[in-house]
C-alpha cells in the first residue's frame, strides 16, 4: 500500500468566522461558514496527519480523528493557536478573522439613545497568521486571501509581507464561490510558482491543496 503523504505530520489549522462582542447580546462577525477549513481538516486527517482544528462558531460536525478547539473571538483564536503551535509541521490559516474588535466591550446591554447615530471604537486584532509565520522555527505556513479584485496581485503581496510559504487566493466577488458556498476555486501561489485549482467542491479542492503543500514542503 502507498505511504500516507502526511504520515507523522502534525497539522494545525483555523477555520470559520470570529465573533467580536459589542455587549452581552451583540457581536460583529462575517459570513464565513467554515466549510473550507473543515474540508481541509477532514482531508488532512484522511491523508495521515494528526490534525488540530481551532474553529470559530460554525454549524459543522467535527471530522473523524480531528482534535477540535472551539473559540469565539480573534483574541481567543490567537491564544489557542499560540498554545498549540509548538511541534506543528504545517499551519493553515483558513479562518476569516475579524481585523478589529470593540475597544471596550460593554458589560451590560447597550441602550438605544436619543441620538440618531452611534459610534463604536475598534482596535486592531492580532494577525494570527503573521504571528505563526514570525516564529523560529516555524511550521510550513499557508494563508488564504479572499479578494474581490486583482486577486493574484494582492495574494503575492500578502505572501511576501506576511512571510508565508504558500497562499491560496479565492475571488469572493463571484457569488457562487467562496463564503458559504459548497464549491470554490483557488489560485495557489508560493515563492517561485503558482497553480490554478479550478472550481470544484471544497473537499476535492482541499485534497488538491494539501497535495501541493506536501510537495512544496519537501522541496523547501
Ligand atoms: O490580510 P488578510 O486578513 O486578508 O489575510 C488573510 C489571511 O490571514 C487568512 O489566512 C486569515 O486566516 C489570516 N488572518 C489571521 N489573523 C488575522 C487576520 C487574518 O490569521 N487577524
């Protein structure tokens, strides 16, 4: 029988959205379903990896054999990733992490005021992917880029800026792909090459992306 591509490989990944609390009953979030990250976790596990999945709030069941850690906010996701990143061979940042959080979370439900406008102060969240990419030694680090224009241009910039080993870019302006869809298409970019993975279901795409990761990681 063929050896498993990820035998003895530890793989950590993030998936889903984050929720940034405004007060005890409200939050800011996004449309990420977590489907791409969960497909990656399932496929990686089937390819022999020991998978740890740090997930934001999603309606998906945990793939067989995968260790799942549930978090809400970007700060919690960052803490969970930093706690588990030691001894990881591969890190994939698939979560749609909120770039900002509320500066001062209200301890009581905010009341409607007489004013027609209200302002929320936001502060920047830690960049989880960049934090992992800055570790020494670091796992083979893969990011996602959801762009609506100049997809490849911005993805290449992100690869360099965040010191990633690979980036998978998807065009979220196409309504039938990306967020919450069952299908996706990716343009995968690394330091000296790129490959298009055309539209297919997220599980098939996950296996194709993981095969590329397996190849490039060994050629580093
Ligand atoms: O810069 P941008 O947010 O577009 O980069 C997207 C990539 O960075 C994704 O892989 C996402 O999971 C990761 N990211 C992160 N922490 C953040 C913001 C983005 O890990 N705070």
